[in-house]
C-alpha cells in the first residue's frame, strides 16, 4: 500500500477531502521523523513503537577494491509492532 492509497482510503472512510487527509498524513510523518531526529522514541498504543537503535562500529569490506573499511557506530530508525498488532497479522495473514 502506498501513501496515496492510504490517503484515499482514509478520505473515503471519513468523508474528508483528499487534500486535507494528505496534509494530515504528511504532518503525522513529519512529527514522527522530527521526534526520532531529536532522539525521542514514538509510542502508539495498540499499533507499535518507532524507536532509535544503535548499531555498533564494525569492520566491513569494499569487495571491488578488496580493502577492509571501518564502519562507525551509528543510529537507525526502527519500528516494533505492538503485541496486538503482531497477533492480528499472525492470525489474519496467510503464510505464503
């Protein structure tokens, strides 16, 4: 599902203009991104958590030059679904 499909679905279900819905979705994503960029985690009860994970420094290889490179420690955004969300997906989505 794309952002446009999400906007259309919400707009149709709530009877709100697509432009208004798109603005709300964009602001929601900006708020989540802004919180993570400032070091805060975002917790949405019943849905999940957007958290920052720290990756340790490690050695890597540039295979085209056949040299070892140092990859510094860094932070990455991550999503952890809530238990309810996880259980629903497990029971409602068929294994392919």
